[in-house]
């Protein structure tokens, strides 16, 4: 993809999550589709407000967990039954109760790692550059105490002057133009 | 400049009393209780004995005891941990704790039927019982050795002491709960401290007393067997069933005020997650106990499991594993189910049934006619009729307890937060 140039979007800054959610909900209602919210902590209603749909993290986690379960159970079976059968207190070499705990641990381990790395991958991370970093107020506030709504230039409704006026109607702290 | 930021909070309705439909629950519960009692009586006639009535009665006792005293324990845990989920549940849990008199009555029935239920009470002369082949050598030894603990006097005294202690905590927390609401908000920090100071030791005392109670009531049905995790297993089991009940109550109450206003999806979701944790802890302890005894394979311990696996009991324990763990576990994994009122209630109702099913597996194989021999008799159906009747009467009594006070504790800093829209405190 060739490097983009020009305006990435208009960024409105809010002081509270409530204001952000109301603005985002209205923008979505008014037909905006290329828009995003940025908050210092998860705000579920903001995600819902911009029409966030389901993601694949649960599926990745489930598949990872099942892989861990099957892998460990097979490993234990292979060791105890085929590779190194031992007579332990006269028990059968295939003693499933003893296999449960490690198999369970691996289920959790694989599910946890799949969730964490699956989430990062589906988020498109690691991303070393994002246009929003060009906005000084975003750099300072997005991870501490500010709530941002960005209407992106890719949206067909986008117009530098009208969109700025539209965002201002939500009475944000500021509206800044963000360059690529 | 600047929108009004805080005018979106809801306000509590003026009337915080239980909604009118709680009366309907009560009537329905009484009707179910009466019908089940009649069925239980008919089954006893068909079976020609009340042995199974008493066994099933024990199941009903443990289940309702779990709600009343387990509810008291969860209330104390909530005062210690804080959290908005608990503010919702305080009054329903207080109401559950005030059903203790009914549970005591249920217990009295067991306490006056010791000889019918407990081998250690039935066997007077151990030598003669051994000679006649009534009991095995292991049982004779265990009964004799454990006599200082397993005798009717000790059973009574322990039971009465336990009920007195639970009664004390129920009384304290319930009285102070009302006083707290009547006090001025300026005193809230003192009240929080005060409740913490009662609940801290209370949780400790509760775990000891309930361990003693379940050892006497359930574990001693088999005088030869012991498990050091037994108390903890029931403790976690109580949390399992109390949380299931609390979710059912909170969501059912939310069809009317004041729960309509205070039950938000966030707290419902939190309660679902909390319940999920106990589903996990429950199987963790149950499986640990099994794994340790299976690994040891000692003649003192393993027969308890063999009684519950052989002779078709394997079917029951497999179903128990599915009902009690796998089904709630897989369903409660889902975020959507935890946030959906109707579905979450269904899961919780299932969990209550699963708890009863688990208790059936724990109780019935203790008896000689049933150990390693799962078979049909009219009597075994008492395990449905009697607990349903007892639970129904308990629910009716619980409804009257719910109706005696406002359903929301108002003197609490969390109250303002619970009335706000959810995104304010994500």
C-alpha cells in the first residue's frame, strides 16, 4: 500500500466517557461508518455505540484450549502407554485420572496464550505508527484521562469544514485535524 | 459550554418494598409444596417405609441449609470484599439468612431420626452387630473408635451450638442492617468498619461450624470414611448454590421495582463470572479428593468411591460430572449468556438441580441397600418429592422474609454508582 497523504480525520476530545458515548452514538446514527473511539480504559458502551461487531478472539481461544487439551493428553498417553510404560502400584498404564491435571493445565495455558496473542494479532499489533500519534492532545491524554472520537477522512460523508462543525456541535474540549 | 454530565443517573423509586408479585411466588411455592408432600406420602406408602423419606429429607436439609447459612456467609464475604454486586444482593441474602428457623425445624427431624439414618447411632452393641453380620469389621472398628464424636449427644450439642452461632450472626447483621439505613450518611465509614469487624471473624467461625455440621450430617453416614477436604467441598458447594439462587432471585425481582432500577447488566455479568469461579472451584476440589484417594488406593478410603461407582452408580457419577460441572461451565463461559437475563436464570435453575443431583450421589450410596447397587424402588423417588416439597416451603418462607424489609440498602457509597449509566464507571 502506498503511503497515504493528507488528512487522516478529525479528532474530538472529551472529558468524560458519557460525552464520548453520546457523541459516538449520534455519529453512528447520522450515518458515519469510518469512525473510532479511543479511551484510556475499556468503555463497553463506546464499542457498542460505534457498531462494534463480534470478533474472533473467543474462537481462537477455544481452538487453542482444545489443542492444549488434546496435545497434553496424547503426550501423557504416549509416554505412559507406549514410550515408557511403568507399573505404578499395579495400575493400568492407561490411567486417565492421573492425566487430567496436566491436560487441564495445558488447556488453560494454551487458551490463555491464544487469547492474548490472538487478541494482539487481530488488533493488527504490533503497529509502530498510527496517524493519531500526530495529535499532541492524543499523545498526552489517550492513555490517561481523555476520551476521543475520530471521524475518519475515508468516510464518504467527510468534509473538512462541515465535519468540524458537526463535531463541534457535540461541545467537545477541542477538535483537531490529524494528518497521515 | 459543557454539557450537563451527571444528570443521567437514575433515581431510586420511593417504594423499596418487595414487588406485589412476590405474593404470587409464595402462593405457587405453597401449592407445589403441598402437592409434593402428598406425592411423598403416597410414595412412602408404596414403598412401605419412611427410610427414603428421611434420606431425601437430609438432602433437602443440606440444600436449604446451604441457602440460609450459605447466604449468611456470602453476606459476610460481601461486607468484607465490598463491590457493587453485593449491594444488590444484601437484602435478598439477609432474607435468606432469616430463614434459619425453618432450617432448624428441618434439622430437628433429622436429629430425632438418628437411628434410622446413621449406622453409628443405630448400632448399640458393636460386638453383637459384628457377630450377626450386620456390620463389617471395618465398620465395627470405626464406630467404636469414633464413639466420642459420633454419638447422639455430641450430634445434638454440636448442632445446637452451630445453630446458635449462625443465629447470632444472622441476628446481628440483620439488626445492624436496618440501623445502618436509618443512620445519617455521615456515619457510613463507621458502619463499613463495623460490618467488617463482625464479618471477618464471622466468616472464620462459619467455615468451622459448617465443616462440623456437614461432617455430622452427611459424612458420618459412612462411619468408616473421612476426607479432610469435606468441609471445604461443601463450603464451595454452598457458594455455588447460593450464587445460583441469588441470581435467580435478583433477575426475577427485576421485573418490578426497585430491582428494575438497580440491576444493571454489568453487575449481572459480574455475578455470572463469580458463579463461574465457584463452578470451577467446586470441580477442582471434588476432583482433587477423587484423585488423591484414587492414587492412594487405600482400603480405608477407596470403598467410598467404589460404593458410588460400581453397580450402575457409574452412570450417576458420569451424569453428575456433566450436570454439575460441564454444563454450567460451558454455558457460563459465554459472555452473551451471562448478560442475558432469561438464559442466565435458566443456567442457575439448572445449577440448583445439579446441586441436588450431586447430593443424591453423595447421600444414597451410604446405605447398605444402595451401595454398589443402584436400583429402582418407590422409595428412591422420594429424592424428588421430598426435596421439592422442602425447597418449596423454604421458598414460601423466604418470600415472607423478602417482604419484611426494603429490598435495597441505601446507606452505602456504592448506591450512587449503581444508579449511574454503565459507561461512567467501566
